C-alpha cells in the first residue's frame, strides 16, 4: 500500500450529504474485480452528460479546468454510505484521490479508505464549508494541505484544523501497511508466545517438537 505523510494539492468541493458508493462508482461501471480500470467510472452519473457515455458534464466540479489534478475531495456528511463496495475506494485512488475531508463517513467506507491508502479526515461541517468556499475562489492556488503525521489540515491564510485518527489506521497509512503487515510487525512477540505456549502445552502442537 502507498504510504501517506503530507499532501498539498488541489481540493474539489463536493458538498453533498449522503454521497453513496453507487454515486461514487455506479454498478454498471464495475466490469471487473480488479483494482484497476475503474477511474473512468468515478462519479460517472454526475461526471458525464449521459448514462454510459463519456461526454464530460462541464458543470461537474472534476471537469472544471481549475480542478484538474484534484487529489483531495471536500465532501458532505455520511460520505461513502450505501453498499459496502470497495470498488468505490479503488476508483477514487486510481483517479488520484489521496484524502477525503468530510464531517462524517460510512464506517465501512472509512475502513476501506484506510486499507487502500486514502486518508479519511473528519472535520466539522462548517470547517469543510469554509475550506470549500476558499478553494473555489482560486482552486489552482488555494491548495489544501493534509498532514497525517501532525493530524492537521491547513487552509486559508495558514489556518490549521486538527483531526483525530486512531493509532492503528494512522500507522497503516503512514507506513503503507495493510492489516496483515501491521500484525507481522509483532512477529517477535508472536514467536515468543508460541515458543512459551509450546513448552507449557506441548499436546496442542502436532509436531510436539
């Protein structure tokens, strides 16, 4: 998994509440179980003028010239609700999104973000709206910084907003580890436990060595 430390990038406001996973990537756009080939279907129902087509909708934020190269989404409450499809996060990541800043997230979507290298940042709705208003005046220049190590988001005039993230998901993102990798960091402790347990309960182990 790709590590995340600090990112300063174009942030696209998408301040709709209850953006579900079918809006992030409609089921018709999921033509494989692979993590690749999904970015063109990202927000397809809003991004294109017709279902199944690829004519850009000029009114959709990601199609506006100032938001080219967007890597941060500023979203509304309950972002990523609906089905548990991990394809939604895969599509965001393949498009280049590395952080989503929103007042709240669906728990499953939140976990899928962490496991795929996207930082889910919770900030109050008023703060997200303030960031969005600032960004919209000049998106190319008014870039947002997400610092995972410091757990801060920096916006207008260097204004800093702190966010909370539990130790385990923070470590996974900072070090680029999946859940198995994170467990294997405890390999010496696991080996010590097994050796002690083997001595105390040899009948548990088939080889009894």
